[in-house]
C-alpha cells in the first residue's frame, strides 16, 4: 500500500557499506526536486526523544537478544506514532536511516533470533487496521561484502557493540538483507557499494528522478 499522500524512503546496509556517506546529500537532492514538499530526515533506532534514549542503550549496553529486539521495536512504535505517520499523512517525504529491515538483518540474520518472532512483532508494531503494514515505498540497500565493510569500519570512529562484531556476523546480516530484498523486489533498490563514491552518487541522482 503506498504511503499516500506522503512518501517513505529508507536507507539500509551493513555497517561500513557507505549509506551514511550519501544520505545527507540525497535528502538535499529530494528537497531540490520537490521544493514544495517538506522532507523529514530521521533514523533508527532514534527519531524521537524516547528513541534516542533507547538508541544509546541499544548500541552500547549488553542485553538479552529478545530484549534487544523488543526495545528496537518499542523505539520503532514511538517513531511511527510520533514522526513517520504524522509526516506521511501531511504529504511529506520521510527519509529514514534504517527501518525494520535492519531488525531482520541484525537481530535475525546476525544474532539468530527467530524470523517468525520478528514477523509477529513486525505485524503488531506496523500493522494498519486494513491488515497492511507500514513499510517504506522505497528501500535503498547498499550491498557490500563483509570483508570490504570491515576494512572501511576500521578507519572510522570508536565502534559501537554491533560494529565490533566479527566478519561472520556481518555476512549473515548481509544475507538476510538480500533475502528481504528478494522477497520484496518492488520495494528494494540495491546499490553495488563496491563502486566508487562518484559512481554511486550518479546512480542515486538517476534514481531520484524516478521518484
């Protein structure tokens, strides 16, 4: 179901894939393309006062896997209620740095939480009265082998608890992202993140013209 009258777009990918390199510029590009519509940039976990408080716990504090997943979706429920749904109903663009695909990739693929459990909580947190789910209209997935992403991560800031995980973890995360994309090909646009920054930006500019 389209998020009419608004438009919901998410950026996804394993840590080090390069999505954060392009998301700010892409937001500006959409603002230029649609000067009469507001563009709301947000992130997960986060996006609200409560979500940002939970983010600091989720990214650094050790906790049980199911606790981690439930807190991720608790932050998401607040994010949907306070930011995403109001913006979409007002006809705005919403561009989020991660959404539910990240929970399936990291807690499901990476950590091994049951996908059935994640499916159930996804339906609960994102379900509409008509039975459809609140999902992005478009998800841009930056796909990159875990070994290359690992090398890139080693060059940046102090890592959070996820960024400290080993290569096998990130390969599982990557494969779950690709599984999700395969199950919903109309929603996903996959970027080959091994390309140069300039080539990726050219590709994103072309994609923006199709929105």
